[in-house]
C-alpha cells in the first residue's frame, strides 16, 4: 500500500507526530508535499534510478522527502547526521546524489561538505537557512502538488553503520511496479503479519530516522495507514511518558534502550501506563538473556525480536512465547521471515546443529550489492551458492532450527588457540549493578596471543577502581567459564556507540 491511498480516505489523520512537541503532518499533507517535491525533481531532470541524499535530524520533513523519492523511482540515501564532514561527504559522493536536501538544524555540517560534494547538482535546505543551499519551501511554492502520471516505485539505498570499516552503500534492484500497485514493499506485509500492524497502529520510533529499521518501520506504518510518533532523542523516562500519552501500540528498540529503561527506579517504571502496547520490537544487536527476561516480566509477552541487517539478506523472527522456550535465540527462518538460514564453515560447507559458523541466508527473491565495491559484494556471496549471502555474523542453529548469535567474525578473540566470543561475555556483564555499558575485546598477550579485556562505563556515582574491577571479574566467573572471563578491566567515561546502539569496536582496539 501507499500513503496516498490513505490521503483519500483519512486526509486529516496524522501520518507522523513529533513526540516531544506534538507537531504533526497529516496524510493529506504528506501526499501533497511529497507529490510537489516529486514533480520538482522531475522538472530538474531526475529520472528512474537516480539518487538523492538527505541529511537531517529527526524531522517530519524526512517523510515527505522519502515518499517523494519512492514515488519517483529514485534511490534515497539517508546520511548519518553524527558523521564528521569528510565522512558525510564520502557518502553523498559515493551514492552519486544529484540532489542533496539538508536540515537547517545541521547547518554547520551541511555547509562544511559543500566544497567536497561538487558533483551535487541541486542543494535544498529546510527548517532554516544554510549557506550554499536554496530554501526548500520557497523552491516548492510554485510547483503543482498534482501526483505525477508516472510513479515508478523507488527504494532506499542506505549505508551500513561502518562499525568495522568505511560505510558501504547497500543497493537493490528497483521494483518494476508503480508505487500504488502490488506487490509493495515486503516489509509492509511483515509488519502486518508478524506484529498485527494496521491502520490503527501508533508506532513509537526512539532512534535516528536515518537508520534502516526506524526509517523502514515508519514507512511501513504509514503505508498501512498508521501513525508514527517520532522522538527527537531517546530518553528512558520520556519514552514511558510518550507510550502513555499517545497510547502507543507498537514500538521499536535496541538492547541498549532496554538496559537504560531497566536502570530506572521501580517507582519511575511503575508511574506510567504502558498497557496500550501490543508489540515492542527489538533488533540491531543481540539482547542479553537477563535483560530480555526482565523486560518480559515488566511489559508482558509483547517483546518480539527479529534478526536481519540493512542488506535485508534474510531474517529470522521469534515470538515472546518461543523465546521463553528458547532463551537467547533470535528465531527461525520460515513463512514469517525472509530467506532460509544456513550455517557454514570456513570452506563453505554447511555445518550441523550446534556447530558455530558463518550465517548465510538463501534467498531467491532478493539481491543486493555493495555500491561501487564489487569485491565486497563478491565476498558476501557463498563460494558455491550464488543465492546465499552473509554479512559476516557468526552463530549456530540448534536441533530445532533456532538461530543463536555468537558474534561477528572480526571480533572473535583467539586466546591460547581457543575461540572466545565477546558477545557472550558482554551479555553476562550487562546487568552488573555497577556497569552502565560494557564492551569486551582481545588485547595482545605474549603467551596466549590475546587476552580478554573488558572496557566498562560505570553507572553515575560508582567509581571505576580496582575494587570494582575485581568484582566485575568475580561476577563473570560465577556465571560463565573462567577461560572466557576478563583478565583485565578498563574504565572509560563513555563507550563509542552509534546513535542506533551499535558498538564501534574499531575505536577501542
């Protein structure tokens, strides 16, 4: 489905609301404004398969820009607004954007990349003046808001977070259909089927809208006729207040959000009514078992999880009831997911139950490539099965076909010839009462090759000293095998994470 259809039926219904301020864009306004920008781009020579880039904070304008590109057969690239100028410019150049649209709230960054993005043909700024960019509203004013006659379906082309290197553009073939014709975006059907999404959905998005999951779930919600409640920035207690205020039915989280929520006092947690929620969906990183169990104890059996990637190579799904039977699993592949999951060894041979290896997805209906990087694209393919692909994650399938993640191949610690998976240790330490955030890495060791080191951010008011370090090590040794536990603990003011919660381990090594 497409939001324009809902504009005909419920033009005044909110398509999106800024959570903290109540600012709103209706379906009628979304249809009109996205049609106007689509016509503007057509008048400026953009054609099916061309690219635009958007640099914005969590602003409602993002949705009209997104849907204008989708109804024009274009690729739209959202640029991480927390990047340095050189990094942002790299993405704008690499995606080949002909048009760059920026938020006035990011004027400093937007102005800093003008000279470095000289191939951009048109620049527009909304929400305030930006030197080197034309005013978006003034540019749109004379353009008709009648829908274009030809509306081929476009796609996003998002960039990976770059936690293990330079971000990579993930490109898929454009659909052959018009935007208002079936089949639509398969993620819309997944939202409907797996989480009972419909026109009554009120979806809370606490993460940056440039990231894949918030952008795609928001678009799917609007395609179904539901309302997106967009937070400017995640704050634990504020999110509870917003669930109560807007009667949120669906929400999207990462494990870091859950940890922050669970650190709130019992008094604060009990002060808000969260009973409207039907599905609290989480992904992006593996969730420690004690954290997820605590969230289910609090919110009930509404905590759904999926495992996927920006590449959408495939996915698994797990319901709360399944997870309680299989704690720690991220689910199965099957009719409610995409692709078929396989675990393979270094030589590409498929492994048996409980054997740890590289996760591949077999999928005939989807193909992606890393934009301008054929070598990376080739490396993501299975050596013998062209329709199997991987993003480098490691895990295993149990006897019932449930997937368990261990880590990414780049992060495995080899100590004394034994593979140690940092994620298991991080999961163990995540609920230590003195730890707010933690990462585990391998550090050089003359005897063992590598030794396990924990890098921790303490909760406010707790001193990161030798006594706490000893307690952290003891805490870990009580719960998992001693050889996996940290030999050293270092304390830092804050761990480097992306705004979507992914740990940037390359910054720690």
